[in-house]
C-alpha cells in the first residue's frame, strides 16, 4: 500500500458492523451444526430434549446416566418402573 499513514488507515474498515457480521455468521454455522446433530439423533430413533447444543448435551448426559446405572435399577426395581425410567431418560 502506498501513500501516507492516514490515507492507508482510511481504506481499512474496522467497526462494530464487521464484528457483528462475523458473530452472526459464526452463530449461524453453530446453529446449523446443532440442527444437523438433532436430525441425526431423530434418524437414530431418539427424541432429544431440544434443538440447541445445551439441550442435546443434557439429553446425552441423561442417557449415559441411565446406561451407567441400568444394572442397579433392574436389580432393585420392578420391570415396569425400569421401563418408565428408561423411556423418560433416554427419550426412546
């Protein structure tokens, strides 16, 4: 770039709009990833708690909790109660 310092800086745009556009684009990309993950879970037969990343992470943690404790639940409880708990925690 040729010219004096102020002339060079006048051609560079830095402002809130550039950050807002980048942030909007990033949030759109993240939202798209969340929706793809939701679609994949639905195709696998699951029913996540929502379409956001936080909701799907919560759903994953609840499923993992059930599968970690499944043996203990089946030993101490009637099958009907275990089936209800599995349905509510795994959304299947």
